[in-house]
C-alpha cells in the first residue's frame, strides 16, 4: 500500500515547512488528488488514520481530500474538456487528445491551523 509512504511524505513536507510549534496547531490538511494520480482516496484516508495512530503528533489533524477530474486540451480547436468514462476526445470537435491538463495531481492545497 503505497498510500502510507505518500502520507509520510506529505507529513515530512509539512515538517520541512513549519516549526514543531506550528505543527502542534495543525488541524486540517486539504489535498487535491487527480483521478489519474494512481492514488485511491479511501486508501489514502485509511493510511492517514493508520499513521496518526502511530505518530501522536498528528492525532488531532483531519485529512480532507478533493478528487480532481481528468481534463484534456485540444490543440486543434483550443478547448479544454472534461474526460468522461475515460474517453479522451474533445467536447467541441470530437477529435482524440492525449494532452492532459488535469487529473494527475497529488497536491497539498491548504493547511489549517488553530487560531
């Protein structure tokens, strides 16, 4: 389950950016995960809960995950389209496109701290 290593990597990133005092005030982490990121949100949530149990510093922290749909860009007509049912065609001209512009992300969007 690579989600545990992803959670640890996210926490390591936060530890590099914030002081231990600031991290004690951490209350929520907002992630954006693209459908094509090869990360299952439910497994990520479960991995986060497991890591919280082994690392007491993060017991009060909540993980919020936003799933991002797949979007493509059509070079022929300049339109961005949502991909539905994994059919990678432009919504305007119906030509196939493999120019992904969204859907592969795994981003820390925002962190929330107690006031």
